[in-house]
């Protein structure tokens, strides 16, 4: 969105118009609940103009509603409509995001199937163990030694009798 704003500001200056979206970066990138009163007023002014930046902003804000859905079916319907709007927006950066989301749509929608049972605690635990193992293995001369240490620590594999201990 920021690239769209920059390009449009440059184009407005080049065409001889006043760049009205200049100095509006923060109010366009911030979440609506974190904006100050002056940023909200600036946004209200900018929405009146039919600029590419504002179309990108409105699509970004509309996408945030995806996370409020409780069911996979409702989220899938919303995502399908949003992707259609994004592809018709004639904004190359938004189209790129839409293509990426369409490519990973089923993986994204799995979140709604597992919402109550989903926790990233296990992943965080593995990351912590991996970081600790890498810190302990400082000074190993090859990546293979680090890789073996990670396999043994994270996979709880039996360790061979060596001079070094990996736990």
C-alpha cells in the first residue's frame, strides 16, 4: 500500500496536481483503532477522492473482517468475494497479494476449522530448543555438526558416544 501511495504522489506532482496524499503514510498504515483524531480526520478527507491509494486502503480494511468470521463456510464466502474485488481493482500490488492468497486459500481457511484447538505453544517450544542448541553449539566447524545437534535435541534421538554433549 505504501508503494502505491508513493507512486501516486509522484504521478500527481508530475501531472501538476497537489499531492493530497502526501504525509498520510501513518494514517493509512495504522489500524483504525490505534489512530489519533487528526489521522481519522485526514482519512475522512482522503476517502472522498477516487485515488488508487484509497482503493488499496479500503481493500486492506475490508480484508480485516475475514478474522471476525466464526465458521469456515462464512470465511470462505467472504474471501472469495474479496479476492474477486481485489483482482478487479487494477492495482498490481493488490493483485499480487490476491494471487498469493488464492494460491494458499485452503491453508488459510484451515484456521477457521481449527480455531478453538489451535495453539502455537508447541512451535514456540521447538523454536526455543533450537535457539538454545544453536547457542550451545557455537564454535562447531561445520553445519553438519550443528544439524546433528538439532536432530538429537529436537527429535530426541539417541546420541552417539562423543566428547561433546548436545543437551
